[in-house]
C-alpha cells in the first residue's frame, strides 16, 4: 500500500459519501475537473451546483461538461461561493458534499484568488444545510501570500467546530518542500438516536 497523494485522496473521500441522486457543490469550479468528477458521481438524477468568480473558468467548465455530456444536471454560477446558501435554498435532494479547491486558476491571473474571508463565509453557509453524514473537502494551497492567510483562517475556524457535531481531518505530507497543498475534511456527524 502506498499513501494516496493529496488530490486523489480528496476524490476518494468525496466518492465514499456521494450517492447517485445527491446534490453536491463545487465551490471553485476553475477548469472544471472537480465539477466533472462530481457530476459523474451524482448522475442525471442528482444536481451539481458550481461557482466561480471568473468568466474564463465558467466557460472552461461548461465546455468540459458539455464534452462529457453531463452539463444537463449541473448549474454553473458566475459569482462568489458566498451565495451558496441562497442557491441551495430550494433544493429538495440531500446536500451531501462540497469541495473547495482553493487558490487561483492555474495559468491565469494570480491576483484572482480565494480569500479567507469569503471561504469562511461560504463554509458558514454550507455547513448548516449539509445532510448529516455529509462531507466538505478543502484543498488548501498556501504557497502565496493570501493562501497563508486563508490557511490560518480556515484552520482556526475548523479547530473551533464542536466535536459532537463535526469530525475534522487534516491530511498533509509533513516532509515535502515548497508548501505542498493539504486537505481539510469536515464530516457532519450523524445524530445519535435517543431511546425513550
Ligand atoms: N476546482 C478547480 C478545477 O478542478 O479545475 C480548480 C480551482 S482553482 C485552484 C480556484 C478557483 O477559485 C479559481 O478559478 C478562482 O477564480 C476561483 N475563485 C476565487 N475566488 C472565488 C470565490 N469567492 N467564489 C468562487 N470561486 C472563486
């Protein structure tokens, strides 16, 4: 057995909770790799909601989804993920998972990056609507200045989540150089049944 690398492990975690027919959220669509992966997991009876603040990212994601014939069950929003609560307000399917692949779009304008402030606002809106047993996965890139601030803000936030409600995991290679990305996964715990 070898240890899973960060991005494959993020997918493994998501795959382990998502069922066909679920609603799931890609908080940073980027080039659409994660959106496509999520669309394949939930299938045509499910729904993927995806956000990005850059038109280029939305166009690239749309192209990728159309090529794979999965666009029909994906809603793409050219806006910040802070609007996730409003976009999920009328969703009847269980909201099972969310993924934040943080930082900037590879090969694009590095000044357009996720921020600690918006990421925490979006997390605060997504956690309450997540179904018990659901999972949020964040891939944290902290090689740039805002990435370091965002990393610290996210770590502070998740460390303060009540342990009776959430299980929080960090998956990180400790001996790699140059600030490699790492994972934070937040599981919303199932409520224990009380016996009368
Ligand atoms: N998940 C993507 C993929 O599979 O290709 C990669 C995402 S890339 C590392 C980060 C993306 O977050 C960029 O495309 C950037 O435009 C987007 N972004 C930055 N701030 C955002 C915000 N407030 N809401 C939504 N997306 C944002």
